C-alpha cells in the first residue's frame, strides 16, 4: 500500500534529517504568542533559512499552518509527541 502526501513540502517523519538554522522553544506560551515570536524571528532570517519551533499550545498546529500559508513560508515538518509540537519552517524565498 502506498500513501500520498497532499503537501510536497510537509513531512510527518520525525527522522527526515531536517536541520534548523535557528531554534525557538515556545513551550509554555499560548496563542497568539508562539506565532508572533516566530514571525519576529523569521523576519530576521535569510531567505530559505529554516526555523525550528517547539510549542505546547494546542492551537499551534493550525496557527503555524496558517502562518506559513499567509506568509509564503514552507512548513517542512509538523509533528506532535507527548503534547509537544515541533515545526520546521523554511522562510519564503522573497
């Protein structure tokens, strides 16, 4: 059986070999702070640089998906383990 991913930029494999240029630990913060802090950080990064965000806000998966869609960033990975969400986001090329 084969599975198809709907988004070629998104992978749920925890061992996808992704590396981050910058890491943000935003556990303990609640909406909208995780996305606001991530936006501030990613705006200081070079195009295509990768930001790793760790958060425990239950709204984080939807918030970061929306953040990437509206900002033109690529959500490379989104996963959850024991209530902790980890996102790898590549800054838009522009």
